């Protein structure tokens, strides 16, 4: 059974760096073709893909946010970490992590974590 | 980036209705399209991949079609549990992009 769970601060201040951790089970990020990605959703708005990291450490980022994002993995801990710098109130959103296989649609999602950016 | 445009943004319907949602891509994505259903406070749920392949456990009243730049999701016989927001997503290439969503609400 594949599960993913996001963790991190619920509240960050403008200009701070957000660090989110995705802890997963039921698959290994050492397996050929496997990736873990991040998607966010501002309240009442659409989904926005942010970043993905693959088993071979290949990383892809949203072009519009690339300069602010860093995604890393710790295979021994079954975790993926997303860092987003220079947070702004417009970054207030629910952040989801997800399992991506060799096909890039998403069957397995975390429950999401709401991050509010406010002073 | 490939832009995904959904229409309508809101759809009012009744139980038993046949409902169709359209998703258009700004360039050809072959059949590399997925559909998701999302209910308030929940993560999206995969309904369809490769434009017309039903995911495991998804009722057969859901169907998908299309190729290239134009796609549709059809619900034949809307059920109470189908009132939700639906998103399309292209996975032809990175960056992955989603449509703006279609909210199916009660008429």
C-alpha cells in the first residue's frame, strides 16, 4: 500500500524559507522509474505542479518558480524535501506530495498540508 | 509550457444527467492526458489516464476521449457523489500542467 504524508510549518513569515518533508511508504525511491513530486493549490484555486525528483536524482522544476525551489531526497529515510525561498502571501496554499511512476500522471497523493504566509 | 484550458468553469446539473467537460491543450499532447476528481479538503483522485483509460475502481459511468489538443470527460448518469471539481492534466512533457478546473454543482 502506497502512502505519502507531508509535514512542515503551518505558518511562515514573508521572506522566510519554507521547508516541507514528504515521508512515504510502500515504494522505494531507489526503484527505476519512480519519482516523488510536489503540487500546490491556493485556497479556491487550481492545482499547480512545482517539482519532481526521480530515482536517479533527475530533478525537474516549474520554470516560473525554479529560482526559488530545491528538491532533494533521502532514500534511506524514504523522504523527499522541498525548500521554497522568499515566501510571499501569494504562496499560501495546500502543498501536496505525490508518487510519480514512469508515466507522469498521479495515482497516489498525500493528504496535503496547508501553509499560510503571513506576518 | 503547455497551457490547459477547461470549460466550463462551473456546470450545474442534476442527478441522472449526462455531463461533459472539455479540456484543450495549447499544443498537441497525443493521448497523454489525465483527469482527476477533487472534493473539498481532499487530495485529487485519479479518474482517467491516457485520455480514455479508466483507473482502477472508477465507475464505468466515467469515460474519456480525445487526442492531440481536444479532450472530453463524460459522466453518464450523474450520481450524488460526483458533485466535485474536475481537473485535467497533461503529461506529454515537463512542466506538468493542469487545467483550471470544472466545478460540477447541483442545479
